[in-house]
C-alpha cells in the first residue's frame, strides 16, 4: 500500500513540475509574471526532478542555467537512491 502511495505521489509531483516548467517558459516568452527559480527548485527537491528535467529539455527552458543543468539531474540520482533504499 505504501509503495502505491509513493508512485502516485511521484507521478503527481512530476506532472506538476513539468507543467510548471512549460508554464514558466510560456510566461517568459509572453513577458508575463514568472514562476520563481526557488519554486522550480523546490518542486524538484520534493520529488519532481524528473518532470522538471523533462520540461527543461522539452521546451528548452533553463538549459543555459548551470544550476538547473547540474542540480536537477543530481536530484534525480538522489531520488532514485532514496527510493531503492526505501524499498529494500
């Protein structure tokens, strides 16, 4: 049961991260109010790093910022390690 909750949570937070990334890219193009980098990093830290990376690559957003290109993939690795350890 706990495993199912984990997968549902991860799916939801990654979809939200993807949507946030795409929304922020569109807001940047249209010169509208943006989502802060803190919020984008926060959603990545709480489990949405894979969705954030997918959004970054899909719409070419934040790909010139080294912090995103380094830390988001590192967060993915950390999340995988945490999940593997937790499931063992």
